[in-house]
C-alpha cells in the first residue's frame, strides 16, 4: 500500500552542516501492517515520517501510496490520506479554538461557507465521547485548557475522524505521564483495530517494539538496517535486538531514553 | 452640555468609521496572526478610490469600488508573503510604499482631491433623512449601517469552515495542514477580506470630511492597533460576538479620549504619539508584568548584598 523506492534527503547540502538524513531508503508497507520503528537519535526515523507526510520533498526516489505517486504532492493534500501524531501534544491542535471547532476542521464536512450543523455537532460529540475522558461535556471550551494527554487523545481523534490510509505515530505518548500514556496507547490500538488502519509507529520502548504490531524496523544512518517480521520476530528478545544493532552499526544504541526505559 | 453633545456625536462617527479598520486588524492581527503593515496605504487607497469614484458622479458605486481596491491590495500583500518568500512584515511595508505612488496616480498626480461639491454617500443619506428631520445624523446613520453590516458579516464569517480555518491558521498552521487545508489559501482569503474593510473605512472617512490627501491613512495601523488593544482590555470575553463588539468599543473609546484630550488643548498632532504609546503599553505591559517577579528578586538580592557589605565595615 505504501511503496518507498530509493529515497534520499540531504539537509544543508554543500555546507559544513551537511547531513544526509535519508540515504537510498526503500520500504514496502503492506495493507494492514502495524510497524514499530526503533533506532538511535538521528537515525532518520522522524525524517522518514516527514518524507512520507510531505513536510519536505525528497532529493531523489519515489513514494507511492495505494498505487498513486505522491512524491511531489504537497503536504496538505497528502494529509487527506495520511494522519500523523507528534511527540509534542501541542502540535496537533489549535489552542484558542474549541474542541468542537478543532474537530470540525479535521472532519472537513460541508462547504467552505457552511457552519457547523446541529447534526455535525451531535456526531462530533459522539466521537469525543469515545475517548472516555469526559470531554464531550466541554465541547465549547478552548483546547488550550486541556491537559497534554487530553490534547493528544483529541489529536488522535482528529487524525482518524476520516480514517486515513496510513497513520504515522511519532512517539506520540513519550511526553505524557505513564498513566495517560497507557490510556492514549490503548485508545490508539482500539482506533487502529476498529478502522483496520495501516500504521507506522516510532517508539523508544524496545519491548513494545517487539510486542506491538506485526513488524519491527530498525534504522541507522538514514537507512533501515533490520526489517523483522513473522517467526524471527516472535523469537526475539530485547537483548537480541541490542546485540543485532551493535553488530550491524558497530556501536551501542545511544538513544538515552531507550536505555532508561524499563520494560513495562 | 449643548456643545458637548455634538462633540460626542463626532467622536462616535469617527470612532465608528475607524472601527472598520480596527475590525480589519481584528481579522488579520488577532485571528490570522499577521501584522499587516500595508494598512496605512490600503486605507488611503480606499479613500482615494472612493473619492475619485464619487467625484465621477457615482457615490454608491464608490463603496464597492473602494472595497475591491482593498481586496486587490490585500491579495498582493498575501501573495508576496505566501508565494514569493517575502517576510510578512516586509510584504506589508513594500505594498504600503508601492501604494503611495499608486494613490497619487489615481488622483491624477495630485496629492489632494476635494469632493466638496460632489455627491457622496453622506449627502445622499442626508437628502433621505431630511424627510424625517434627521438630516443632522446622516454621518452617524451611514457609519452605523456600515459597521453593523461588517460586524455581522465578520461574526457569521468566522463561524464558517473557511472562518475556522483562518482562525486555525493564526493559531497553529501545522494543524491546518494536517486537516488537509492549505494555509496559503486561508492567509490570502483572510487578508483580502480584512483589506476590503480597511478600504471601506478609508472611503467613508474621505467622503465624510469631503476631501482626501495622501496622508489620510498615515499612522492608521498604529491607531487601529491601539483601539484593538483598548477594546481587548475592556471586553475579555472569549465569545466571538463580544470580541467583535469589544473591537468596535475600543475604536470608539480611543476616539472619545482623543476628542476629550483635544478639548483640553492637546495639539492635534499629538494623536500619533499617543496612539504609539498606547500600543507600547498594551503590548509590553503583560511582558513586563511577567518579568516582574524576577526583577523584584534581583532588587532584593542587591539590597541584601548592600546590607552584608555594610555590616562588614
């Protein structure tokens, strides 16, 4: 469903700050895949997401989504098919606007000059009720007054209110406290399962990288160094993963958060 | 009392007319988060176009003409900053400068146009109101109708999907893009609408004072910002209707204070200094307030040091 062929991206080419963030990366994602991505800081995980979502255009290579070439498609048009959540819970919502207004924009029903209809209000309220956070009674309050976890849950609802073909989750629970994080994760799994979404997740938790979903990718130096699925993945433990990384890249995983995260 | 009432009426008329520019900034500055520095030139453009069309014998046509001119000016400003890579403040300044030449060109090379003898929307309204003996209030009625319509339009507009998208663009453009909306489009639409109001404001002021000179709009952006910020301190409601009402109130209060100050022999040329100071206080006030605990601590520490030094002697 997503076919990435030989993409590369170099930032600040020709300067002392030149950085090859993606180097001849290819990846095929199948329909219904739930892929966890791990890697050291600067491995190119978020850059890969930026390339898929269209935050920048790649220097070379092509990206196909559901048979359509999206390599040069602007970000806001790709957003119709690609939902995305960031680590920063403030990034996905407009703080001065109400919960209802944020959701209505994401839902995008009706013409430009139409207002939020009563029917739509009802629909949005029901959607928010699914989050189980009591937000359905605060539809008119500004999103800026919500907690980080509530905002992230709302962003998740906004990203999936029109089920996208592809959902990109960039450590979207990393900035939340453990209890909220677990709740948002649970919600994510529920929404992904219900809509049978194809999903890519960047995580720093080695354990969940192996237990969550059906495939694990490990990235280093702007490329994918391991792509593990099926039985190989079943039999793998965190220690194996760390050893594999060291063998391949010649260095230990230096993602400090990764090392500090205990198995849950 | 008898000579205070006309004074109040003049303040109300001028306040209402300039409140249209304040509403324009409410849209561009408060909602879209773009500080549109082409406001001065666009205000003059509206005045010049309005006066020229009225002079040609079409007082009613002057209003849509001035608004359309504003839309064009807003479009250029928005286009420069969204599609041509020009910084948004610079885009406003560039358009403002260019409009100076354009405005003089529209006035056929002169920097002053007199429309004393020509029909305006105000003289038309005066003729109508004479029938019911209210011809003294012609300016007030025209201004009230214009502000009422613009405020109502803005209220409804900001609740539409495009209105929500414009508000979101000023709030979090990332979120707009991820909602499959192009923030370039919302910026262009927002600035076109805002500048239509600015053009209308200039058109009405020119016709009410029956003349227009090239300096009619100079300092308008600061005056309008001052009014906007005054209104915000008076009405702090989160509801859109109240915010819009607060904006109009701000413009009126500004005019009233100014008129009163004139009565107390403040020279008229002080207007722009006063409006600048109001903007400075309104914007830097909250900033300094947030810094205050730190400043207080620093003073305390300095005081304590002095004391220990004194004890050491």
